[in-house]
C-alpha cells in the first residue's frame, strides 16, 4: 500500500474543507480573470475601432473659420490632418436630443453596423443604441431640422464612443441622446449649425508646434485633447480602473482560503500524529511526509483552477455585456488574456503549496516517539475549572480554546465577509452623500450653466458672468479649469479647508484639483494653456472644499492677464434661474438637475458591483462557518453522544455544540468593520487621483447595523445548513470507538 492512497480517505473525511477551498479559489480566479478579460477586450476593441475609423487626437475652435487653403497649408506644414465638423442639436418633445452631424471623410469616419451608408442628401444614419431604444429601423422616415430623411442604416462614430451630450455630463445616456449622420451638403443646407475642427497628428512630436501655430495665426479659442474628451477617453479609462478594483477583491478571498488550508493541515497532522509516527518508524522521511500532506492543499487549488477556468468564460461574457452597454454598440468578442489565465492558475498552486510547506515543516518537527504518543492540545479541560460559569458557556469556551487555529480561521473568515459587506454599505452611503452634498457643488452654487462659443463683453441675460477656461499640466493627461469671477459673486460661497477667509484676487485650488495634482496650500503651481501652449505659474493661497470640480478660482483680472484678454470679458454664465440666451451663441447649456440625473444613473450601475461584493461576503461567511461547524461536530462526536446519553434534547445538543462560534463572530465582525472602511477609503483615494471626485467615506450607524444584520443572517443560515451534520452522528458507534 502506498502513502498516497490515504488522500482519497482524507477527501471524504474533510469534504467540507475541499468544497470551501475549491469554491473560494474558483471565485477568486473567476472574478480576477473575468475582470482582466473584459478590460483587455474593451481596450483592444475600441483602440482598434479608433484606429480603423481614424479617430481624432483632439478638437478645437478658432475665432475665424478656416478656408480649405488654410487647412491644406497647415496640414502640409506640420504633417497633420484637419477636418471641419458641423452639427445641429435637435430636441424632442419627450426630452430626448439628436445631434445632427456631417459625415466625416478623413477623421472620425462613420462605421455602418447595419443597413448601408449614405448615398444621397436625403439619407440619414442613426446611432445604434438610440435607434434600438426608440424602435427606429432601416427604411423609417425621421424629421430633422424641418426636413424629412430616410433611415438608411444604424451606425457608430469613434468620437462618440460614449454618448455624453456635453463634456460636463457625469454619465453617458444613449437612450435620450443620439446621433443623426447626414451628408455635408445636407447639413450645410440646414440653418443654425455649429462647427469645430478635428485634428489627427501623424507625428505626435508636432502637436505642440501645430497648436501654437493655430493659436498665433487663426486665434485658437478652445482645444480638447482626446484624453480629456469623455466620449472617447472614458471607455479606455474605465477598462483600466476595472483591473485595479478587482485586483483588490481577489487577494482578500484568497487570504481566507490560505487561513483555511493552514488550519486544516495543522488539524490533520494533529489528528494523524500517531499514524505519522508509525510512518517515520517504517522509514518515511520528513520530506516525503511533507510532500504527501501538501497534496491535501493542492486538491482545492487544482479543483478551484478547473472550476474557475470554466466559470470565468460565462462570467466574462456576462460582465462584458454589462460594462460594454455603457458605450456605443460595436461588435466584439471576449478575448481571454491567456497570460493572466496562466498566472491566475499558478498562483493558488504556488501560494497553497508554500502555505502547506510552512505549516507542515513546523508541525512535523517532533520525533517518532512524541508523535506515537499523540500531539496534545494542552490542559484545555482544566480551563476555568473552579469557575461558576454556566456549563454551556464553559463548554463553548473550551471548544474554542481546544483548537486555536480553527478559531482564528473563523475569525479571519467572518472578518473578510464583514469587510466586503461593510465596503458595499459604506460606498452606498458615499453615493447618497454625493447626490445630496457634492452634486450641488457641480455648478459653483448655480443651477444653470451656459457656455458661449466665443468670449462676450456685455451681459444682457442675467446671472453671474465668469471666465472659465481649461488648462493642462505637463506630465499628466489631467486637466483643470481656471475660473475668473467678479468680486461679490453672490452664487459663489467659498469655504477653505484651512478655515481662513477667502480673499478676492488670490489663487484658490479646489480639493478635487489638489488631489489630482498633489498640490498643497502655499505651493507654486505651473500649468499651460492648452490653446496657446504658453506656461504660467501661480501661488496657491489655499484649498477650497470642493471634491467634485477640478478648478482654480481667482479674479477675472488675474485670468484675463494669463489669457491675454480684457477683464470685462466672459465665456460662461452661471445662474440660479433659467436664462433666455439665443441658442446660436451657445456651445453648452446644462442644468444642475441634468447633472443630478446622470449621476443617479451612474450610481444605479455602481450598485450592481456593490451587490456582487456583498454576495461574495455572504458566500465567504456561509462556506467558512459551514466547514468549521462540520469540523466541530466531527471533533466532538464523543461529547455529543455523551450528552445524548445524559438526556439532553436534540435542540439542546445542537445549541451547545454549534454555539461555540457565537463567541468568535462578534470579534470577527468588529475586526472586519474598520478593515472594510479602510479598504473603501483606499479605493476612493485611488479613484480620486484619476477623476478628482473624492467620495466621502464614513461608517454611519445605519450601515453598521445593516451590515451586522446581513452578516448575522448569513451566519444563522450557515448554522442551519451545518446543523444537519448532527443527524449523522451515531451515538452507539461513537461510544464503541471511545471504548476501543
């Protein structure tokens, strides 16, 4: 008989351990590989799409329209491509909006997903998601700008990979905003159109000089690089963030499995100490025994690898459908990141083997004589010997102390489950706080914002006229807005982080921008005008409490000096009430309610991820408690039989045996709660460095008690499931074993 034949018997005896280890390992691999698969698919799909349809590297506006000769001259001078883009916003009675666009010939070419391309000035292509949401199909007739067009097909454009109606929107909305692509001749014949220019750099080293040339010669008014365009940049940044978030969740689950493996192997060696002593006496050396018992740890690793690999394929597809639904429809196929798959499959094998080796190396250090006598647990039976404590609690305390490794494993399991549940609850509170307290900051105290196509001098409309221009910072893709306000701007109510009063004429950076750029009060801050490419340096007097907008607030005179404009000019109006401004003067018109609505939509999707995290926490709790409760029953079969002989009812025996975990669960919950808050804060901080929006992370009493109830319910369910093991205890057989 070979030593390895013992493994099958061990599997049957510790089935709950192998099920728990396998399921948690599979879950780890599934969500980690799935996240990487979806992230890589999104990145590759849209990067390829941008390249095929020649997506713009940036877009700009100028004070005077460029002629065809001007465009040709600039293209040849810097080796770039420039194309004029014309559009017209058409609002529907139901609150929806279509943007009528000219078809791109060189840049931002339209990709036809179904039907055919434009063949006449009476044809129109409708963006795919909008068409599906409104049951628009090929052959239908739509009215745009007072003219009828025939829908010839459904399409997608690279510069509208995500349907943000305005750059300031917080969430894409392809159901209420879509594109209607027509020929250049068709849109030119429509009145009230607006325009901008798309640019593509064949050589990125020419970008700075080309932008400077456009500014000096043609009066460049605004420039938006691709990275700052949420319609294009968001889909790629979301893919990157996905990897980072799920790379945090996976190790937490694996940590629980490691604790379980360490406990079970230590328990196995202790239980089989006499057998091990006999094997050593028969000539087996320590290395052979370590290799043998390491197989026990490798079983959940191998089975978990197999199950995780099988599950990650459907999980990746479902998760891909969910995440890709936020972007415009494009044909894709989930591509498995085989390099990550191999690493994911090897990590459990390596980590579990190392854990087993460390545990076994220490546990098998005893000589054969000591092992033959059996490894003792110490004098646990004498704990609290002279105490008057209730017998049930005394019994439970001794069960807990009799196997410290099992108790620590339960502590880790409950802590990990609590951490996941608390993280979910804390983030939900943070989202609620954002809607209530942070969204009102999105317009500097106003409720309506109007952006002009060109700088104005006379404000005949009302509200507060401000200068609002985007700037860049070298070494980053992030941008901020420099805002110049009039003294006494009634809508603006600044609050400094330091508590010092706001002094008009200074430079004040919002906490959102300070977090992105790593700036503190008193620092000098250098930035460049993304239009002229000229650099400026200012002294930051203080930080303003605003976790939503990346801004620097100063006086109009200061900003006018940096921009080379007059102090009485403005390009944005913020107002507490709607204003009557001719639409042809505007390039942006938004309300705080629009921002709130889009934020609410974003939070609804985030709730799905939070619920996944919460389910993971419940699953960890149920699996770990069921496994450990089963071990308690197995270890106390003799005691259970004796209690039965002594006349204890089944319910009393059940309560007495399984209630020992009651002593540990509260400590696990109290340990996991601050860890969940700390993990939430870490994730929020990392996200804020990229987006500038800092979620308010705090544990409310409501979330604390909801988390407590959630963990308690999961714990009770697991005890009910584990209680069935008591029925399998045969009193007669157990007492016979004791006599023998």
